[in-house]
C-alpha cells in the first residue's frame, strides 16, 4: 500500500445546483462526454482510495444510480435535512464509520488504516462540480499532506476574479481559516487566493472538528470550510498547497461556467491528440470527448465532433462537418460530412459525403457507403458499395456487391421489421425496392426500377413492372402552350425535316389533335383524361 493511499475519497454531490436552473441535477450535466460527477469519480478513483463515497440528497436516486453505473464499487451516503458541505462530509463519515465497523467485526480487528471500527487515515474531500480536477493534482495534495504531517491540507489557487469563492485567510503566511464570499468583509473579499473545495483531512481531526462547527453564517449551513479554522485553533498543522493552473480547480455553478470549462477541456483534449500525432486542421471547430481514441496520422478536418467511445485507426481522415458517436473506424478510412452512431467501419472503407449511419451499421474492408445514403442495422460486406441516394435498413449485403442508385430496403410492413439479404457480387439496378423479407442470391442481377418482392436465385436476372408505354405527342396535346410543349414542337419539327414521306404521314396521324386545342376529345378517351396512362 502506498504511503499516500487515502482511506477514503468523499465526493460531494448532494447540492441542488440551483444556479443551473435545470431539471437535471447539476452534477449530471456533462462536458467532454462525461458528467461532472463522472469526472469527479474518475479523479477520485485515480488515487486508489480504500473507499470512494458519493454524498447524495437532491434527486438522490438519479444521482446514486448514475454513480453506481459509472463505478459499481462506489459507496452512497445520504445527506440528511441539515444543509451544507460540512454536513455532507459528516454524513459520509457516518457511512464510512459504519463500513469500517462492519469490516472490523468480520476480520475481528481494525484492518489496516482502521482503528477500533471507525475510519482512520487520510480522507480526501472534493466537490463533484470541479470537472478538470485530475488524479495527479490529488496525488500532489496527498503527498504534501503526508510529507508535512498535516492534519488538514487545503488545495487553493489564486485567480484574477475570486467572486463567489471562499477566500483563504492567512496570518503570517499560515492558513488560519476560510471565509465565504457572502460572510466576508470588504477587505477579505479583496483576497484572490481561493478555496477549491478540495482537501485532505486526517479522519479523526475531521470527525472532531465537524462536531464543533455550527450553522452561524449567512446561509445557515454547516460549512466544511469552518473545519480549517477549528483545526488551526486547536494548534494542528493546517497548510495549503496552491495550484498554478486555475482551470484545474474551477467549479461549475451555472451554464456559462459549464460551457467555459467544456471549451477548456476540449482545447486540452485536442492539443493532447495533436501532440500524440493526430493532425487537427481546425482545433477551434473540433470537439473530442475524453474517452475517444485516435491513432497516429489520423487527420481531423474542420467541424468534426467525436463523441463517446469513438475509435479511429491510422491514416484515416474524418470530416469536414462530421459527427460520430461510438463509431469504430479502422485504418485508412474516409468519413466525410457524415453523422454516425454505433457503427463499425473496416480498413480502407469510405463513407459520405452526406451519409447517415445509424446503429448497427457494419461496413467491410474497402466497402463504400456513399452520398445521401442512410443505413441502419446493415452489414455491408468487404468491397461492397452502396454509392448513391439509398436507404439500407435491416439488411446484409455480400462481398463485392453493388447496389444501384436510389434504392430502398423496404424493411417495415407497418407492423414488423423484416430483413433483406443480398448475396456476394450481385449487381442490383437503380431505383430498386427490396421488399423484405427477401433474398437476392450470389451473383444475381436486377434491372433498373425492379421491385424485388420474391427471392432472386443466384445468377438470375430479375426485372419487374409492365413494359414501357410511349404515348406520342401527349405533352403537345395535354400541355399545349407550355415551355415543354414548345420545346417538343421545335424538336419534332427539326426531326421532320429529315423524315421519309411515309414516316411523315405516320407522324402527322399520330400528332392529330395538336391543332385541336381546347377540350376536344381524342379517339379512345372517355373523359379527356386518364386513359393515357
Ligand atoms: C464551496 C466552498 C467554497 C469554495 C467553492 C469552490 C463551502 C461552504 N464553500 O462553495 O469555499 O470556494 O466551493 O468551488 O464549502 N454540496 C453537498 N451538500 C450540501 C451543499 C453542497 O453535497 O449541502 C455539494 C454540492 O453538490 C457541490 C459541492 O458540495 O458539489 C459544493 O457546493 P456548492 O454549493 O457549489 O458550494 P460553493 O458555494 O461553490
Ligand atoms: Ca461550487
């Protein structure tokens, strides 16, 4: 066990976060693809504490469920009706002491770091609303705490505008207390060294000091910050360590701060990827979540957002204007002007421009999902291509097959979804409707405009629909005086110049009626209308 290993990390997440003006609890708002609570738990877990506790109250069940979801080993402590950060820590200590007692009963003694069934050792306390705070900073704080033999070590920083924060009070250089903005004198408000709400306490000191903290302040709350003054007055070693990089300890209280910290986190993430060998053409319009992974020599073009657990392999080019969530792309993949989620794109494949990849899309090596193509639950084999204007839903398309432009995999009968299978090396015509469930065999062809309702065996050609009818001069008769009719007349007159006498006679027979304008019926029609079709 490392010397600095804390007995517990306590994450404070019971507050309502009223300044967010949200139905969602503040700590469940997110930046960089992770909730504020998620960032706090990641940092807290990063110092390898014996126990990691989250204190909840506001929207208790939602917050507790989210915490357990992120980290199944997390302990949940409920804060009671007494408000304040100090009370929150007291409630956490109660839960931790209970757990220590249970462990002592089981083992018949106080385990390492525990004495007589109460928590002993170092306790890190941090707020759940400080998303850029990382494990390295916590480790520095723990190291200073144990190296100096402190009872209390406070993490502070110095900022240009300390408005809203608790100020660090010093006498002759030593920390003697923390005063909240609303309880501070004008002189104290001018102090720019602030409390970051991140501390290491000796558990016994914390327990004792909290016992003597009242609610005598502007908010009528039990302030954790008062522990600092109590410990100092008892003659215990209270010290502060200050972080240079104030971003790391900045808190989110409203949505302006949420966006500001989100932007800063993103700048750091994007910069780290550039330093790791990724080309980012425009960092200002590139957003990368913290859990995304990119390989060397990936190129990100402007306007690209990579979310969730998206992975991009070497030499791939993503963007411009592309949003991917939980997409895995192999090496040498091109993804242009695309929106995608839960898709897997194998090496050398290409997507877009203007594609919509919905969940369950799997594109094989060197395959293509082209322009204005939407896919969902679609397995498209290696080298297979769906180049233009097509919807592929609930389908398998075999290796090397080409799907003609403007086709629809008709997967929905109004009640149920059905699947379509197209075999390997098939060539389907443009404007095909694959009415699922249906199968097109290996090496089969279909003609343009085919509505595939029945299975097509391997190697067969399938065409559908009645033969094409041509009704000569329909436009001249039915749309006289329009630009179309005039254009047709000119073209026909030009043609006529080169026709034989017989052909000319046929033409004029067929064209009879062109001069009979105004509602006269043609032979064989009953209503002057529909039978032309
Ligand atoms: C707190 C500090 C302040 C510090 C600032 C840094 C106190 C009294 N003040 O002020 O010195 O400069 O953080 O960001 O500690 N919480 C609970 N239970 C409660 C109240 C709050 O769990 O009853 C949690 C909140 O969910 C939040 C954290 O404690 O995660 C901080 O609470 P918040 O109300 O934001 O405190 P600040 O006013 O910012
Ligand atoms: Ca705060």
